[in-house]
């Protein structure tokens, strides 16, 4: 995906829509249309980390080639950031001459791979007609979803539609390699702060087992899975869908790791350090204890409010029903006055004892939810972070009782 400013975006869409009137792609017979999947490697900016792709249609007679992609958005769109926060992201389909489109990624240092697909004349013509219909201004927009409806799933679905559902039938029968969470953490690992925020905000939806079709929401996974698809060869047998694959331009940027980093140990160590510091400063440095406890309680409150808002006020369904709400929630703010009184030796009131007990009960429920069979959400790292912190705070607030 990539950002295109409003004026340039409209110009590109106009050019793409006007293209069929002047280009032979629109009128070429299906036998002359060569179909390829173009896959672009991940970029440096956070919205480029998932990579991108496009469908290339090339007229073998004239050599003319056009790339169709579904990854255009506009920062200047009215209420863009508010809509983004609500989960109402408006994306557009776009088309451009292949050379222009691919040059942008090559100059950015991102890899460009072309997979030529074995499509019949009728299938190529049907794909061309669908893409040109989809390119019309009234059809070009769609509501973007990170996992279920993005620039790659739209490309995947367009190819599958032209192939009569062959791709989906084969890929749904094949298990995927990672979950949405694992793929997200893996691709965002170059920016640790953003990786942690996204992992914290993802709910059980992100941990569901995926088949190869679902996991093909990523360009590189779709590229890999297409190599395994077989189609009718016209003689009663099967042939690979990918007739040829060519690396047009190598990647000059840092390549994402092949596996998601394990966050359990670093977050467990962080939680242990915070817990030990709470205990030590409670005895030896009361003001430091109060400041450290305040930082944790305020952070837990803010995180809880954000997780609650994501669940109740947005359409980010991948963040709904997040069990991390049991670990970080607005109850933490109630303990702030008690924390500052405790540095002078005052114990928590009976009411605050109840709040502390309620938070510890939430921790126990979070642990049980994780241990019970059938639990989907994989939030072990955040359990390991929160548990020692809350135990240390609970001890420090009640030690004088």
C-alpha cells in the first residue's frame, strides 16, 4: 500500500479510468493478455511493513502493460485520522503503467517480483473486464480491513474469481503457517515500540488458526502460496498456476525475520524488574516508590481505556474482547491516592482493599483463561509483565495493615 495525495490520487484515477479509451489492453483479445502477480517487498515506513502487490495485464502484441492495485489512501481525506481511529478506513483501487508503478518501489529499495500466471484466454479477458469495471470511480473505493479486506485480499479475490474459485478451494484445504498476531509482530519487529503496541491491542481474533487462504492477506504469503496452486491444462491434467517467476529488482532494505520474536522473556524480565523496584523503593525511597507506582498505575489506566474504547467504540474487530483488559484497566486509577498515602506508612482503606482484591481476582481470571483448554488469545507476555507488578503493588499497599 502507499499514500497518494488527494490531487495526485484523483489525477491517477482519472488517468487509469481514461486509459481504456486509448490503450490496447481494454480491447485486446484474451489470447493476447498476459497476467502476472507483482509482489513488492516491505518498506521502511510503518504502513509499508506488510508489503504490497498488484495485478499486471500485458498486451503481448503491443507490449503495453498496466498495473492494477488496491492500496491507495489519502491523508488529506476529510476526517482521515478520526476514521482511522474508528476503524473506518477508506481505500481506493488504482491503475498505472507498469513501468511507472514499479519504478516507485525500485527507487525505494523494495524488491519487485513478477509471477506470470497460466490463465486461459477467457480467464484473462474476464479478469481484465472485472478490473476495468472495478476501476470506475463509483466502484473503486472500499472499506479497508487489515486482515480480512486489504490490498492483497482484493488482488487474491480478483484472481480467484477469474479462475473460477480454484485458488480458494485449494488454499482453504491447506493449513497456514502463522496467526495474524505472529505475522503482525514479525513484520513490525523493526519498530519495537509499535510492535508492542499492536501486540498489546490485538484480541483473540488475531490468534485464531488460519488456513493458507486466510494467511494470504500478506503479499509475500500470497506469492508463496500461488506456487502450489494447480490449474487445468486444457488436456485433462493439471499444471502449475505460476508459469514463471522473475525477481525484477532485489530488496535493498532490511528483511523482516522469518519468525515472530518471542516477547515472553523480555516482558517477563521487565515485569520482574518493576516488581522488585516497587518492593525495594517502598522500604528505602518512598518518593521513588510513589513515582514508580504512579507511572505504572497511570499507564495501566490509559491502556485500559484505549482497549475498552477499541472494543466498544470502533470497528477494529481484531481488538475486541481483549483479555489484556483484565491486566490493565481503569480500576488502577482508583489506587493512586492510596499509593501516595502508603509512602507515609498509611495502609489502604477497607474499600481500597476491595479494589486491590478485585484487581488480583482479575489477574487470576486472566491466568485461568489462558490455561483453560480452548483459549484462543495468546497474551502470555503481558501476563508475565503484569503479574509481578500487581503482586508487588498489592503487597506494598497493604503491608501496614
